[in-house]
């Protein structure tokens, strides 16, 4: 089967063609970073307007440059939520148009579940496993029992991990996306230069909270304005605190649920310090941790095509009336 994936959940317009669940024939992400950089974050109205302007020419260019004919497609998979609703509706409407005009089935998928499953593009993991999905909009721990059975074990009470990176980067004028800028600046920095709080670590649950950590960072830099000599140490200490909380809580959840495998996904999963810390800590616990390649951590349509394929194989197709959602519940009913 050839599955077309479309993702417009935020500011990226992404298309992918996947052959079954094994072979990514093409995966292209057109980002709008230049437009949003001046604002230090994504401006939803600009994002959706640009999706409207570009989705058709980008799709035609994508198909032409990879020498694919729309007629060769067997399934149209698209993100239906969660995310920026204006942006989602552009991709979803475009997918519906293709599905109707080509007479091919539609698979509307949950973007978070797609992040949780993205590792399967490169490696098949035995069920059950825990998925830590950490991106600009979400920080969740999911128990994944099968291709379409996801159970929320923990989530953020306020800011997502990526959002915290983005906000401090904006405050320091480091550039956008913030996580990438913070990681770059942290290289070689002293991770214990500032002892930032590790929120929620003492609490007996698997939830996160990053808003207090962000405030503590902002208070620190207001009291101690960073210099060329200290800035890399300060951001490295902040990155260390986030990675510490994410790894500790996820490993604690894995032990509590006796799950031996952890998969990490979402844009923050491309952070090298997070990867390193997970590998260091998990080895002692006898837990295996898996990370997709960076191109499948950040938003991409290949993971959407993949989840669409699994849903289709499980007998689920979406009606043409399927709605888009800015918030979307996780599918814990299974299939
Ligand atoms: O998954 P994603 O591309 O989009 C959402 O679904 O939100 O994630 C984007 C988020 C941004 O907050 C960005 O700052 C963060 O992922 N991010 C990183 C890194 N690369 C992207 N955070 C930390 N380290 C990175 N290397
Ligand atoms: Zn995402």
C-alpha cells in the first residue's frame, strides 16, 4: 500500500509517502520558521494563512519531484488534532478533497499518538511500552498497549517541555525554535552552575509542571544578568533540570507499571542531553529506551501516514465528515 501522510498541526506543512509500515519513500517538511522567528514563537493566524497559500503548490511540487502520481495512492492519512485549529483545518480539508476526488479512503489520526508511534518507521518495538511525547504543545507519558490503544499515565499541568525551552529562548533572544537554540548554547556549559528546581519530582504521580521552572529561570536571570561567560552555563543548567524531570518521572512510571521499554518522541526528543541521560539512567534499571532519528522526532507526515496505515489495517476508516480538533482525547478504547 502507498499511504500519503499530511501534517499541518502547527507551522510546518509536511507530506510523506509511506509504503506499508516499512519504507518511507519520501518525507518532506516545509517550515515557516523565518516568518515566526521575528515573533519568537508561532503566530497561529500567520501559520494557517501560509498553509492555505502553500498547501496545494507544495503538494504538487512534492508529488512531481518524487515522481508519484496521485492515482497510485491507496490511503490518505492526515492529522485531525490536537494542534492549532486553523492550521489543522487546512490540512484536513485538503486531505478530504483528495480522498473524495481520488476515491481513496481517509484516515484521520491523532498527532500525539503519531509521535508515540513514530519509532516504528525505523524499528518495531514489542508492546506494551511507555511513550514519552515531549513537544512544543505536549508533555505526556502514554502506555501503548497496541497500535491503537493508548492510555494516558501522566501529562503536564501547565507548560509543555518544548514550550518552556521556547519561552526562555524568547526571553533571552536566542532564536526560534527555542529548544534547538538552548541545546546549541548549552554545549560545553556547566550543568550544575545553577541548581534550578526539579518540579513535581517529589510528588507521587507521573505528571509534569514546567511553568514554575520557567519562572525560576526568569527570576534568576533578572537577578543575575547573563554575561558572555555565564550564559551557556545558565541555559545548560536549565536544560539539565528539564531532562532530569523527564527521565526520572518516565523511568519511575516504567518501574511502577513493570514496563521494560520506553519510546521517546516529539521535538524535544531530538535533544542530545535528554538522549544521553535516558541511556545513562535506564541501563541501571534494565529498561530499554528508543529514540527515533531527529527527522521523525519533530513534526513530520511520515508518522501520520504510519498511524493511518495501522488504523486502516485494524478496520478503521474516517468518514468524510470527520472533524478537526484543537484538543483531542487519546484513543484508549483500542481497536
Ligand atoms: O514535535 P514538534 O516539532 O512540534 C509540536 O508538535 O509541538 O516540537 C517542537 C518543539 C519546540 O518547542 C522546540 O523548541 C522543541 O520541540 N525542540 C527541542 C529540540 N528541537 C526541537 N527542544 C529541545 N532540544 C531540541 N534539540
Ligand atoms: Zn508534534
